[in-house]
C-alpha cells in the first residue's frame, strides 16, 4: 500500500516501465478500498421500491377507510332523502286535500248562510202575513159576533111581542125594539149582509122612523122576493148566513193557523238544521285550516331539511369522487414509479455487468490469480442461511461449492449463479406481489359489492316490511269503515221502516181527527140551527104546546161539543206538528248519514287505492330483492373461490414476502 501511495506521486522516466503485477496489485488495493457504486445503486433502487410499495399499502388502507365512510354516508343519506321526499309528497297531498276541503266548506258555508237568511226572511214574511190575517179575522169576527147578537136579539124581541098578541108595528115601536133597530142600522153597512136584505132592513127602519104610526108599512117591506116570508124569516135567514160566515171564518182561521204553524215549524227546523250544519262546517273549516297551516309549516321544514340532505349528499359525493380520482391518479403514478424502478434495476443488471466486472472486479481477479485456495466459507454461509426454507437456494449452495472447486474463474461463476438466482427470486416475488394485489383488489371489490347488496337487500326488506305494515293497517281501517258503513245502512233501513210506520200511524190519526173535527162542526151547526140562543129573551111556550125545545140541555151539549171541537182541533194540530217534526228529524238524520256515508266511502276508496299501490310496490320490491339476492349469491360464490385461492395457503403472503426479502438480502450480501 505504501508503494502504491508513493507511486501516485512518483513520475517515472520515459524509459521506465512498471511491472504489470505491480499495477494490478495497486488497482486491486484501490478497488478494495472503494465501494461498488453499481451494487449501491441496486440496493438503493430496491430500498426505494420497498418504500414506494409500503407507502402505497398505507395509502390503500387510508383510502379503503375513506371509501367505507363514503359508502355508509351515501347509503344513509339516500334513505333520509327518500324518506324526506315521501314526507314531502305526503304533506303536499295533505295540503291539497285540506285546500280542497276548505274550498268545499267555504262554498257550503256560503250556501248554508244564504239558506238560513232566506228561511229567516221567509219566516218573518210568513209571520207578518199571518199576523195581518189574524187581525183581519178578529175584526171580521167582531162584526159577525155583533151582527149575530143583534139579529138574535131582534128575533127574540119580535117573537116575544108577537106572542103577547101585539102587531108587528106595535112590536117594532117598543123601546126595546127601537134599541135593536138602531143596532140593525149598523148591520146594513156590514159586508156580510146581502143587497136584498139591506133593502128590506132599510125599508123596515124607514117605516119605524115615520111619524104616522096608524098606517102599516107596505107589504113589500115585510116580504122577501118570493112574497112568502115575514120579517122574522128575513132576520132568521140573515142570522143563518151570519153564523155560517162565522163558522167558515173560524174554520179558515184554524186552517190558516195550522198551515202557518206547519210552515213555521218546517222553516224553524230547517233553520236549526242549517245552523247545526253551519256550525259543523265552520268547525271543520277551522280544523282544515289548522291542518293546512301545520302541514305547510312541516312541509317548509321538511323541504328545507331535504334540500340540505341533497346538498350534503352531492357535496359528499363530489368529495368522494375527487378523492377516488386522486387515489386512482396516485396509484397509477405509484405503479409507474415502481415500473420505472424495476426497469432501471433490470437495465443496470443487464447492461452494466461487464463494466462492473472490469472496473470493480480486478481485485477479485488478482486475488483469484494469486490463490485458488481462498476460503469462500462466508459466501457459502450466506447462501446456506438464505436457503434454509428454499430448495432452490439449497441447490444453489451446492452449485456454488462445485464452481469454487472446479472453476478456473470461480468468482465469475459464483457471481453468475447468485445473480441468476436473485433474478428468479425477484420475479417470483413480483408474481406473488401481483397475485397478492389481485387478491386484495378482487376481495375488496367483492366485499364492497357484497356489502352493497346486503345493504340494498336490507333497505328493500325495510321498505317491504314498512309497506306490509301499512297495508295491514289500511286493511284494518278499511274493514272498520266498511263495518261502519254497514251499520249506517242498517240504521238507515231501520229508521226508514220506523218512519214509514210513524207516517202510517199519522195518516190514520190525521184522518180520525179530521173526521172528528168535521163531524163535530156539522153536529154543532145542526144543533145551533135548531136551538136558538135565548140568552137575551126567554119566550114562554104556548099553553097548548105538547113539546118544547130543550134549550138548556142543548146549550150544554153545544158547549161540550165546542170543547170537543177545540180538543180535536188541538190534537189534529199536535199530530201534524209531530209529523212535521218527525219528518224533519228523519230528513236531518238521513242527510247526516248521507254525509257520513259519503265521507267514509271516500276514505274506503282512497285507502283501497293506496293498498293497491302499496301491494304493487311490495311486489316490485320483492322482485328486486330476489334479483339482488341472486347477485349476492354470485358474489358470495366468487368470494369463496377467492378465499380458496388467496387465503387458504400454508403460509400467508406477508410471511412469504418477509422471507423472500431476507433471501434476496442474503444473496446480495453473498454477491457483494
């Protein structure tokens, strides 16, 4: 070494030439002290490749965790978005239904209000007309009562005077008769007295006013148009007509009163019914407005939440897509880097072997030329240690030992054997890495697909369960509604039957009471015609009479009949009012039942339609679930095959990789 170092500073003369052996020895010593850069580069490339692969595995784990987050978040948000849209659809339908109900109720309230106002106006007008009719009746009745009373008094006075033997002129001239005659002057102006009767009465009164009482009035003054009746017959005829007019007026008043009460009861019942419907409609309107307002508030909040979920889902999707693209780019760049490192390593090994031997192998060549008995126990030990678990490396050790024993250049031979084995191990490692990457990728893809399918099946099953639960609930509600409709129909039939019986009973009672009223009125007319009212003058019966009128008994009978007439009239009015009330109540209940039936029938219709839609959705979801289950079975079958190929190994890939790296490191150490 000292000679070599000195030779570095010694410039020999031109004629001097150093011995080749000396130059080789110097070069060998210099080469031995310097590192082999090619080996160093190969080590660095190998280490860099390992670092790139390790970083890729870490990045792969991180991305897988992020991908699971994206998948879980996307699945959850999709369910939330779907539920939100369903809620929006449901709330929108509720609002539309409430709006339609509000419009319908507004129209109904308007019609009912108009009907109530019209009925109240009609009732007021009818009451006013009835009041005027009653006033007219009272005025006319007063005149008729006064006329009847005056005629009865006149007849009684004349009959009394004639029975005493007085002449007609004498009877008329009495003070009592003069008062009656003054009353008769009022009757002349009454509308109930006919023109002929007025003429006769006027003549009688004129005769009574004449100063000459010696001459009798003309005969025409005491005769009717046929010349056969006296003045008493005239007064009796007038009395009959007045009483007939009073009876007709009383009957007309009773009929008018009954008709008014009937109209009044009908209008009152209708007003009460309309007011009841009006109150119910107003309550329903308030409820529908409250439902609409609440639903609109819920819709606004749900829509806002839905939009936020859609926005978040879109942003998360974009972030996940961006990260996936970045990861894909990173993996491609990493693969390109690994490919570049592998290519550089391959080129260096293939192209620089000779140069390396020329530049850095002189020391070994010199040593080999100087001794062929060098101890290669270290190399063999490295190979042996590297090949503990590999038959190929054990065979390599045997071949190296044979090369050392029988080769003129054992170093080159051994180096070639080791380099060849390193290439085989590296290729095997690359194949195993590719297989491992394939297994990891396919397993991950299949596992993700399996989870997707399981999640999809779970979601479909949840939808099916929810729909089936809703179907069962709707069917139960429909059954209840149909039962209620059947009860309403049954009740309506029973009410109609009862109403028919009530009406039949009313018709019998009305006929009986009407016949009773008519019969009593006829009997009263007969009795009143026969028994004169002698309340003013009781004329004594003639001495030769064998029978006299039972006026007292007849008056009692007439009084009783009048009470009976009043009772029958009252009972007739009551049964008619009861019939009107029953008819109105029946119509009201039937109208309420009709409205209830319409509402419940509408509910049955809509719920049945919803059941059909849900059953269709359940069938579609079941078909989808069956299809997804078939896809899941295929994925599980493929995963099973992957497990047999990738997992069911006597030695895990990580252990094989570690051992392979140790083998290559040992061979490289032996090669160095």
